[in-house]
C-alpha cells in the first residue's frame, strides 16, 4: 500500500568526529531540514560488550569472517537510530552517516519516497559503484526506484520504514556487517531498492573508519588460487544470473524478469530541460518532515 509518510532524519556521528558533524549540519541546514544526532558507538573507545548487552543484541556465528570492533560499533549505531525512530513514533526515517555528501536532489528524493513508496521498503540513496542487474519497480516524478537481486553494500544514506524494520527481527543477532544485514534479500522481508538518480554519496574528504576492519577481515579469509578463480568465474557469473532471474520472478513476477538488465545508478541533481531542477519538481520544504531539533549534544 502506498503511503504519505511523516519522516525523520537521523545523523550517526562519533563524539570525536566534530568536523564531520559540522559538515552534515551545513548540508542539512542548506536544505532547511531538521535532524536528530545519534551518538555513534565507538569501536575503538567504547566497551563493545557492554554496549551490546545494553542494546539487547548478541553476537552470533559470523558469516565468512570475524567482525572488527569498528564494524560492530557501526552495527550498534544503526540499531540505536532505529530505536530512536520508534520512540519518536515515526513511520519512516532517513538514516545518514556523517561522511556523506548530499546531492542537490536530496530533499526531492525524500519527498518522492515519502509520498510514493509502499510501507515495507528499504531504499538506498547512494550510487552503485558499478553496473548491476536491476529492474525498475517504481517511478516518482523524476526519480526511479530500482530493485537489484544482487547484494548492495554501504549504508551511508538510506530511507527505511518502521514496517520494514519490524519485518527484520534477525537484525537483533549480529552475524555480518550491518550493510549486508540491512540489504539482505529476504524471502519475506522488505523490498530493498535503490533511488535513481542517487541523492547522496560517500565524501572524498573523510576516510571510512571501518575500512581497516574490513580489509583485515578479508585478509583472514581463505581464497582459492588465482588461476582457479579465473577458471570458475564464468560459472559463478552464470549461476548469479540464474539466481537473479529466479529472485526477480519470485518477488515481482514474469513482467519484471523481462525488464531485468544491467543498470547504473549515478549521483546528481535531477535534470530538467534547461539543466536545472524543474519548477514543477521542486518541493516546498519541509513538507511532512518531523519537526526534530538540530543539536550536537548526546541526546541519544
């Protein structure tokens, strides 16, 4: 069912990352958008075990590789944002990490999502690093939502509904990085889509704080020899393509399968005939954005 959501904006930020917080404040204030700061769990300085116990989360059997403390801290921080959203009685929210750059179309993308999406959806607002199989599942003005059966990564900016969060109880057990868990293509879970054109991207000014953990984790994984990988690659790609067809058919039906193709999602303002955002597409802001205070203190 399509809804007209009242949404909130939450920014996840470490206490020691004041410059990143200032960057997010400048960007959101330029759009006249209020937000709530979520104090991020610091994997380097906080007691991760205590933080997990306080959040009621447990560490399960990790899939493929061990998770570093920063990755677990990132996971806990997003769960804090979900719980703040529920306490505020919001139907949906935009969750932002503090190292993203917002596109000129960011307010318009949120407006389109709040007015045209179903109530069981997770929408990635960042671009895809490379083309991937996808099918267009919705159009909202100059924006499209694209479903890809191939796993997405990076949770720097996304839109999520409370119904979708309630449909993912497995998030309470940490078995993989948060982006893998959130964007997992569950059989009966929320539909995971990407907004095109993307409304945010990872900033070149700030280095990812969990990248080191991920690189160390990958280094501990056993990999097959390079020659064997190259010989197996065509078969792996074929199996992924077949799996993609099956997943699209299961979720969206045969018509969607016929529209399945490699697509790109790029960042940028929504184009109009004259190269600017069209007057008809410009939103009057804030439309249904929750009136949350912008602040820097540790309120959550």
